[in-house]
């Protein structure tokens, strides 16, 4: 998890909020970010995330739109 995001979560109470995960990365998966989120957002609802690998970003619009529709419901 990028330090700026971790610092934000440490300094802001997101209790009873919905945390929507999205990332653009050069690696696959969420690594330890999900564990960090579980710890830092204990009283929040965390959605299934959407991850785009940078080299695939230009071809991901359809998948991104489908994900938006899923989280809206």
C-alpha cells in the first residue's frame, strides 16, 4: 500500500463508511494492501476491488464499466 494512502487511513476515521478499492499497478494482485485495509478500516465496508495492470489500462474500459455497475448495486 502506498504510504500516502496508509497515512490517510491512519489519520481519518472511516468507520461506517464504504471503502471502494481501485488500483493501477505494474504488479498483479493487491499484495499486503488488503490486510492493511482490514486493519485500518475495521468498522468499514470494503468492496471487492478493481485492479488494472498498467500495460492493459488502454483496453480495460469495458471491464471498468462493468465493475462500476456492480458496485452501484
